C-alpha cells in the first residue's frame, strides 16, 4: 500500500479485474474519461459510496491508474477510503464494483454503505 506524496495519506488501489472492467465500460462511452468514486453521508451504515462515469478531472482529484483505466477520488473521499482496494466481482450474486475498505468497522449487507 503506497502513500500519496501530495496528501500524505494511504493511497487507494485498483485490482486488475476492476481496471479491465473500467476500460471496457469507457470504451463504450467515448465522452467519458474515468470512473469517479466518492464517499457521501447517508446509507444504512452512515456513509455510502457513489460511482459515476465522468468527462473531466477536478483540481482536488487523486487519479489511480492501472492498465489504461483511471479512477478519480476527491481529497475528502480519500480521507475515508485510504488503504482501500477497488475490485470488480462477477459471481452468482451478479456483477459489481466492490470496495474493500480497511477503515470501515461495519458495513451493510449490500456492501454500498459503511461506518467508521
């Protein structure tokens, strides 16, 4: 797990599987450049993840890049996500991006919200 030189916080990693899936999705969306992952207040456990395809990078974004795929995370969300791994899972429950966050002390059953 690396430490971001700019912010001094633990960085976020992207799995090879997630990078492949992001590349596939962006190939079908020519006006989009990255997947933005952010943390918002709410959800059944206190915080929730939000994922969007975006066409621009903001000044406060940290870019995580792997195999041609880019994930953007803003400084504030990185505080809650430092040390996390973004993965893509394809199993009997379906296909989804999942975030393994070592900062979360509890999460909901659907995996989209967490508490710290």
